[in-house]
C-alpha cells in the first residue's frame, strides 16, 4: 500500500496495523490511538501532533523526517528501525523499548 497526504484530525483509532506500507506526508492531529503498529514499512514527512497513543510499535521500519510534538506515548516500541531526522518535542513516553534502532540527525527535546 502506498499512502500520501493522509490527515487524521480529532480522531480515535484502535487496532491499526500498517503492513508493507509506504506513507508520505501523513499528519495525525488531536488523535487518540490504541494498538497502532507498523511492520515492514517506510514512512517519510509525517507528524504526530497532540496525540495520545497506547502501544505504539514500529517493527522493521525506515522513518525519515518524522516528528512527535506534544505527544503522550504509553508503551512505545521500536525494533529494527532506521530513523533519520526524527524529532520528539515536549513528549511524554512511558514504557519505551528500543532494539536495533539507529537515530541519524535526530533530536529528543523535553521528554
């Protein structure tokens, strides 16, 4: 699946699974989500703004130009992830697991 210019505003999402997805220019604003998982995927130019997520997992993912702003994450898992230009700003992360993760040109501010 290829997804471009996708925007979720004031949404509640549950049990979202992305498998073999190429996603470009996606924005999640004021979203509440439970069980959001991305497998074997590529993500570019995407943002999570004012989002609360429970069980957010990226497995075997390449992510570029991705930002988390004013985000609360419960149980955030990254496994086999290459993250280029990833930014976490003013975000709360409770229960974080990283395995085989590469952060390139990335920043973590206000966590």
